[in-house]
């Protein structure tokens, strides 16, 4: 390897050691509308991606700002500052390559005998996906939502009936708004009915619209739940390196094998 981070360097500096990060040049140009965007070397984007994971920076726009003002990130990237769209597209377009890099890192740790064969620690964490609680449905939630919509539309229809019987009591503008609300609620009822069909077809107890694999799980707080994943990790007791990780849809239980 021609580049090796020095002891005490930031964790992200150890990533992608086979890349000539300090000699990274742009490798391609793509046209976005009328603007030409210069893409940095993949090693730079890989370091930014791992930096975001280590420092829990989820926003690509915030990473763009960090690359312009954070001294540590400026050093890691060689003062290259890709825009937020480039940072976001890197993860989306190169997911398989990122997994291969992680696999090579595990193999490197094994070759260096950093994984002890003795004691490992296993723990679980719940990770929140993009899917919000409003986009997660169970049968009971669908039933309650349909009852709410039916109650709302019955109130609007009753007010419309009153307006038709006695037009002087309701302004024409109010009638137009009521008709628009009735049409919107009918559309929402059709959407909820479609979600009910999807849930029945999936033969599952719940369904998530944005992230299909996410599930609603209870938390330690009484009566609260979070939509996400239950991730179990096994960590080496000697060097504190992660040996195995696995995500599951179960709310609890050891799933690392």
C-alpha cells in the first residue's frame, strides 16, 4: 500500500488506503442541465461516506458545508468539496462497491489477526429508516384511519345538505371548499383501501410504504414505538472490532449467528 495513515489519525483516514488520495484527480465530467459538474476520485467520496457514518451526519447538504469548513474533513479530502448531490448519488449509485470495500476491510482484519477467538460482546440497537410512523400501517391503524375519514366526510356532507336546503346560511365560497374537502377525503379513502389490499396480499401484520422492510417496534418507554430495524452486532472483546452484524424485523432477540 502506497498510502498509510499515521497512528492517531482520524478513523476515516484509514479507509481506502490503496487509493492515492493525495494525488486524486477528477475522473469524469457529467452535464447536469447546462452546468458541468466535476466528479472527484471515488476514494474522496468513500472517505466522506465513512466520515458521515462515524460522525452520524445524515444530511448531504450538511456534509457539503462540513467539507468546506471542517479542517479534519478538508484534510481527508485534500480540500476537495463535492456538492450535496454528488455525495448523495455516490451512496445510491455505488452501494455494491461500498459493500465490497467493507468486505475487503474484514478480510484485511483477518489477515492481520485482529479478530480474537475468545470473547465477543453482542448487543442490539434499533435504527430509524427513512420511513416515518405515518407511513407505517397495521390492520388496526387502517381501521381507525378509515373511521376517522368516514366521520369527517359525514360532517362535510351534512353541512353541504344544509347549504342545499337553505343556501342563505352558507356562503358559496364555503360550499366550494366543502366540495373540495369531500373530494380529497374520498381520494384518501381510496388510498387507505389500497393499502389494506396490499397488507392482505403481503400476509404480514404491517406494511411500510417508504421503506418496505422497516417495521414498527416497541421501545423501552411505555406505550411508545419506533419504525425501524433491530440490528444485532457482535464485537471482538480484544480490539473492539465488529465481527458480524445483521438487521432483522423482529423487535427483540439475538439474530447474530
